[in-house]
């Protein structure tokens, strides 16, 4: 190699080295730029993910789901549904063709992609730019994420979050779990979420009954739930958009080899019936009871949460119940409800109102042993509107004398009276009765009267006197509150309490009567037996139901006994049941309301007839009417039940026994007192002897006497000289 050549080569090498250097620098700059871009992209990505929600998988079960109301036999009465209710189906319950229809049209690489589908994403972007297609590029996983976690806003942030969460979700759940979730929460037009409800709503079918074409119709809805909606097609008599979409779905399925040529051909030419109107929001059966039960549960849940019960909080809780998927097991007895509603509907002796309308009815039937409301009547016919006015619970009216056992007689017995205790029943001013006359109207004996007769004949003067002289307003109010009355509506006056001129509801009256029927123990009336949440946890049961003793058990026995004789000797006679013990009391308030409350060994029921406008009734004095009405439905309800004593404890068990009392003074008889047998306890047996009747009378032989120690015996008599003889003495 010549020197020249050498130099040339050297130069070349130098040149080469220089070029290498430049290349390296360039490379370095490029790498720095790349890293910079990477860092920038990474920080930009992270910025987009700021405020990204957590992937909370419990959200899977936070969908809206209707609550179900069951009767006492655990048969469904009603689905209490909201607007966005879902009926969850498991992946195994979803037919393959339905799954494949959705996958084919929405996300054909669903089973292979990691949550996002790059090829689909790129094709979506190109499609958008060239306007050649308008699919969103979102996978099923992304759609699910969007529906569950993100807003509808079309921003880069939201898209970035969607991708981020979709990738996370795929790591935590199986494909089947994701698909199941997706198909259950998907919006499919109208008020339909999820494939099960949509199939029922549009086609009236269960999922396993769907034809291939129907499957395709549902899958076709995802892109535009309104445009391709079967019901819209019917409504607008334009089936073209829907059919075009269905055929597209079928074509896609066929192209992907999901259906055979034959299936494809058949489905293309197949037809289906579309239900023209939704049945999802038609009124459920037994709305009066169902809505009472919902309100009852709502109140209890509010109280459990420590929240106040107002009309607003109640409405919020009702909405919650519509969407929380509770299982509400009630005491509702379909058989009893049907009988009572039918008999009340068919009853043909109702008074008419002054306005020329038919009087209306409300009634409640309770099992007094446990406080369960088993049936509720809101009118002569079952109401036809949802969440309407419930006469049995919402309507407060005066009920008249049917309140007397609850406000006067049971309290008086509890305060030491017995059924033979007497008061004046004459038209003269009563201290504390504030009207011009000074005493209430109505029939009177113009004499003294026993409590038993006063109840049987429903006299008003003795009721007022028993209230004022034997109990007192304040004490009686305490009893009424304990029996469950809302004292805000009770007028604390003799008329308001003893004569029933206070506003009370049919449900309140029934629960108070049930207290007398349950040996004096009040149990809060309630519809539910238990309530479960969607996971099957008991969130409410009867253990929280308020119960407390109001009366001595003996008081319950005595007042029951008085109302039993009222069904034989008194005004309640038309209500007496055949072959079944019963106790009850009529009531009339002015010319506006007639009522009857009573009970048997099995059930307590109160019934009220009046006008909604509270105007006069044309045949108001027919107090017989409500007792006959009560009998009309109570008799068939007791068909087949064994007759027995009303109360589970006998007089002996409760320390009650018969003794002779002076009919006038109500005290222990002496010499020529007119007397009767009456039930007393040691406590309520008079301690004094009658002082009204002194003189012995040969004709009147009385078997009662006191010995020198003041002990009472009932096996002797006085002669005309006032000398006492034992029977063994002979006479
Ligand atoms: Zn006497």
C-alpha cells in the first residue's frame, strides 16, 4: 500500500469514525426524545386516570332489583318494581345462541382479548375518520365498565379510565363472569335492563324460549335501543330498521360460523310476535295489602336506621325497597282476603250517602295472638290504582260507641270495677261534661245501670260517667295510648273518648280490639313476618315488633265476657256467629259513621262504613248493618275452625268467679236487694254491703251472708225480722 493509499484509507476511516459519532449522537438524541415522549405519554396517561374510580367488584350486585312480596304460604303476591329493575340470570341460564348473538355483533374476539381489542380500536378510529363505519370500538368488557363505573361523557379521560379498568377487570374475573354481568345490566330500551326482563317485556318469553331471530333482535338493540326497538317498530308501524339490524346480526353470526347455513336461512325468514304494550307496570294483585305491607316495612326500616318517619323519608324508603331486591314475607292470607273482599262487595244492605253515593267500607282482619294483619279491605271493591288512598290506614274518622270497650270499659275494669258496677243513667248534669245540657244524648234507663247493661244497650250517659267517675280522662288516655292509638287525634274529652268522637283509623281500632282479645297484651299490628335482603340476610323480623301488657289478664276476660253477652242480649246480636264464640261492639257516630269491632278465638276484625266526604248516611241508625256485615265475612272465614272459648285462660285460672251483687248499688247484697250474679275478682269484688236496701223480705231468699269476721258466705238467708239463717237451719 502506497503512502498515498494509506493516507486515503486513514482519511476514510476518520470519515467513517466521524459518521459513526454523528449517528451515535443522533441515536442518543432520538432515545432521549423517545424516553421524553414515553415519560410524557406516561404522565399524560396518569393524568387521564386521575379521578378514575376504584374497581369495586361488589358493584356487581348493586344493580336495581325489584322486591318481592310473599303471602303467608310464601307464595309470591307481587313484585314491587322500580324503573331500573333487573332480574339476574346466571350464565348457565342464558342460551348459547343469545350469548353468541351479542358476542358476534358487539365483540367477536371477546374470548381472546385482554379487555381491549387493539384491532377493533384501530378499525373504529379509521371508521370514524373515513365515516365508513360507526362502531364504538369498545369491547364487551369496556361497555360493562362504562355502564357500571363511568359517566356517559365522551372525553379522553373517560376513555382512558375505561381501558384501564377493563384491563384490571379481566385480571380479576373470568370471561363468563364478565359476560353474565354484562348481559344482566345491559340497557335494552324502554324500561328494560338485562336480557331476561327485555325478553319478557318484548316477547313475553323466558330466555330458553327465544328463537334465533329473537336473540338477534335483542343483541341488535345494544347499538341503538330506540331505533331498533321492537315496540317502536310496532308503534310506528315501521319494521324496516329493526329487521335490517336483526339481519345484520344474523349475517355476522353466520359469517363467524356461529350458526349453520340452515339456521341462518331459517332465521332470516322467521317472524315473531311483539307484545304491543308493557305489562311490567300494571298494578299488582291486592294493592291495598301490598302497599300497607310496603309502608309497614319502610317505617320499620327507617326506625331501625334511626331515621324520622316523615312522608319524605317514607317515599325515599319505598323507592329503595323497589330497587333493593328485598324478599318480604308477609302474614297476608289470600283465602281470608278473598272471602272478606267478596262478602263485603256482595253485601246488599249498605246505606247511601246524602250525596247519593254508596257508602264505602274499610276493614282489617288481624291474628291477635301475634299482631299479624292477615287481610285488609280498602273499599267495597279492591282499589285499581297504585299507591292510592288506603281507607283502612289513611282515613281517620270518628267511630262512635265501638270505642267504648277500649276507652272506658276495659280501663274501668282494670281500675277495680266489675261488670256489675253501677252508675247513674239519668238525664241530669254530669260534672265535667261540657255541653249546655250537661249530658250526652241517646237512650237511658232513667235509673242506675250496671256496666254490663250499659255496654249491651250502648247507653252514652253511663259511658261518660264510668269514664269520669271510675277512670278519669288522663288515666283513660294512658290506656288508649298503650292500646296503640295516636293521641294526637284523640280529643281528650268525655265525648271524644267515651262516645268515640275522635279521629281513629280502622287499623288502630283493630289493633286495640286485638289487645282485648290477647289477654290484655298489645302487639303492634304488622304485615311482615320477615324481610330478607338480596343476599338472604334477615334484616327485619317480628322480634322488633312492639308488645306490652296494657290490661290485667282478668280485665281482658271480663270485657270479653261482657261483649260476648252483647252478642246475645245486646245490640251486637246480628253479628253473632254460628258455631263460633265471638265478642263485639257496635258503634255509630252522628249520622256519618257506623262500625263494628269484635273477635273470635282466632281473629279480630274492625269494620267501618261511612262516606269518604264524611257526609251523612241515609240510613244511619242501622247499627245492625255493620254487625251483619261483620258476620257476613267472619262466618265464612271461620268455616272449618273448631269452636272454643275465645281466651286461652279460664275464669278460674284468672281468679274470676261469680258472686251475687245488688243490681242497684253494685255492692254486696243485703236483705231485700234486687240481685244478679256477676263475675268478679277478689280485687274487684265490692268490699261494702249495699246501704240502699235494708228490710228483709220473706219472698226474697238470699244465699249470701257475712260471718262475724266479715267473711262472706253464700249459703243462707234473712227472715222478715232481719235474722240470718243458714240453709241448714231450714225455713
Ligand atoms: Zn242493694
